[in-house]
């Protein structure tokens, strides 16, 4: 990961995921809260996979070898 990616994850993504997790767990209906955590987890995993895939393609296209 580059420096910009690390800054994004530290400053934006991790706090956002933490706040969303807190709000979902605070829900009074525990069943709906569980589904929210599952969906949030799936979205985080999908975002990480997309980031890895896009970064790999970006590096292959713009490498100066």
C-alpha cells in the first residue's frame, strides 16, 4: 500500500467502520443488528478486494519497466 492509502485507512475508513459498527450494535432489535454487522463485514471485505484488484491493475498499466 502506498502512503495515501494508509492515510485514507487510518483517517477515514477505520473510524467510519467503527462508528457504523457501534451504531448497528446499539440497535434495540438484536436480530436486525446482527444482519447489519454481517452486511457491514461483507462490504468491508468487498471493498478490500476491490482495492487490491484495482491497485494491481493500476500498477501493471502505469509501471515504467
